[in-house]
C-alpha cells in the first residue's frame, strides 16, 4: 500500500518502514514516520500524527520532523519525536524537550551469571526496594543542601566523583562524560532548586524503574564483545530523570515564553510547543538551565547506580569491583542539544530536540566515548517489565535519516487511567512471578497496573524496524529478573 490515512492525515510510503506527511499549509518541512504497518496502526490511533504535523511549524525546522517506531501522543510534541531547528534562525522549544529533562537510561554490567542470582531474587528485590528511594515526593540517596545542588547543576558527575559516589570509569562511559559545561545554574529558579534538594538519588514514580536483567541473546558478537556483554550475564538497568527540578524548570520557562514571546506562541498551532527564538536572551537562558538539569539527571542516575553497587555487595558478600559492576553507557532521551549536521549538503549547527528519542551516533563520531568510537555509540531501549530490553549501537544510516537518533523504548498504547481499569496490580505482580520468574516490587498496586506489560507496544517490533532501517543496530537482548518502581 503506497498511502495510508489516519484521522484525515495522509501518509505516503517512501520505502519500507518510512512514511511521509507531505509539506502543506503552514508546515515548514514534511514529517516522517518510521514504522512497520502494525506500529503505524498504533501511532495513527491517537494524536501523534497531528502533533508531528504541528511540530513542523516550529521556526527554523530543518529537513523533516521525525516520529520514531515507538511514537505516541505527548504534550504538544509527540513522544518519540525528533526535530532539528537552526541555532541562528530557528528556536529552542522547552515544550519539545518535555518536563522530565534528561529522562534517560543507563546500563551497568556485572560478571555475575543468572545462576549466581537464582535463589536470591526475593532478597535482592526487597533490599533494592529498601535502599533505593522511589515514589512521589522527597527522599534521596543524598540529602542535599543549597551548595550541593549548585555543585551538581554545575559539574554533574564530576561532583559525584569528587564526593566518592563515582569512579573515573563511570564518567568515561557516560554521554558527554556526565557533564554539560554550558550549564548555567543561575538560570534555574530557586523553586526548582528547592524541589531538587531532597531528591538527589531517587527513581521517582510513573514508568521509572530499576531492573536487574540477564542477557538472553547476542546478535553482533564483535560489538557485544566491545560492550562487554555475553549470554547469561547479569546487568542492571536504571531509568529516571531530573525529578521535580527538571519539571519545575520546564514549567518556569513555558510561563516565561508566554509572557516574553507571546507573538511567536500565537503563531504556533499548539501552545504546548512553546519556543523561544534562537539568539534571544530567553533561548540562551533556557539552554543553560536545560544543561544544568541534564547534569542533575546524570548525577541522579549515578547516585542510584552507586547505591545499587552497595546493595549487591550486601546480598552477594563481595566487593562491587570484584563483581565488575561498571557502567556500560548512559543515554538521555528528553533533550535538545547543539549538534552539527549535514542539511542539503551544508554543515549547520542545530538544536536537535529528542523527546522520547535516543541519540544513535555511528562509529567514528567524536562525541562517542573513546571506548566505543570504533563500533558506535551504545543505545539502550527498555521494554516493559514483562518483556525484553535491547542494547543497540548507532547505525550508519542514522545521521542521514534521523539526525543521529532512534527509539527510546517500547512506547505506550494505553493511558494510565485505562490501564488501572483494565489491570489489577497485585494480579500482574503475581502472574509475572509465577509465569516468568520476574520479581516486582512497587510503592502501590496502582503503579504496577499502570506499567503492566499489556500497556506497551511490542519492543521486539520497535527494535526490528530500527535495525532494518540501519539507524540503530541490534547487539543484545536482555530479560527482567527483578524490578523496583515508585
């Protein structure tokens, strides 16, 4: 089929897995959806396509706005959306980054096998739940004061290293080595800083989690070897972001845009796409604030990871170094970074907005950590707590197709409200344990119901599309053993 229509929006098939909404009306560029037929049906079922069309109207949008295979409706800008705007003639859009700035995921390796873990699952999930703060509100691994928050916003994971919560190797295996030097802590309001003080080192709620997994499949042995992955190996996945500090920062700048750039806001089809013109004081301030919140989120995940090392020491009776609990990689998926990309044969600096999308740079890019530069950047794509997750590497086609991006997860197909109607948390929890030997612990049954495996797209299909398009190549698959969430 060469064309499809959803809710009055027509898509033309460019080639396998690539669909285009042609430029029309006020669209500055076309829009593209990267999806198989089954995924396209799900993407077309909500407001994702309309939101993607709306995003093409942002000033300075280049080439096309893109929706990843896991795309679904978000606030203004679709989750799974990528849009690149010119840093001189375009804009930066807090609404297109989202409220949880640098929500992201990191994977920590171990030298433990699944056999080492069996019989200890309940003790491990209980001990992790007791020692890693989760849920709404306050409480973190570190009870920070004003000076601590300032230092974290300014120096990111360098602060964690100085304070003994990290080792040098952690920074070498994180995107940007765990610190954005263009961060401006003064651009973060006091209210946001106050919200961040007592949440350093906490998962939060919603879809955030800490999951102990085992490696089940290897697809590219040479790359897996470079990443340090092998079958039956135990790994740990951590998914969270900048907590209340990031949420408040987004909210603060959305309100300021309403007051200071109402003229631009009035031109946009959706207020939630709120953007500040490139070169304006507000655009520069937001970029500095966003980078500071990025530093906070990387430090947040680092503190949780280091606390997890201590938990494993207690449960397994060995030093974490002896268990080789080292960071594989940390990826951000709510972010807008200045990057240089080829647009129509011209190298241009762009704000690459990735909202629920992951950077996927191929081998050779200088931004990729030295350890992985010859094979490509690791990409971590979590599935639901009843399905596998994946490790990919940046694909050769990503720079031309998606501004160096791919999916960030499975993507929801059901609202949280509907999930709580359709699922009973305690039943989901028991079925996961009885049928799949997956041990889940959460603050409430409602949280488990909201995150039931059935509310998510098929992560295998999402990753298949990414792999076949060459934007993110399959390296390994993992499967849950223990999962804690807020």
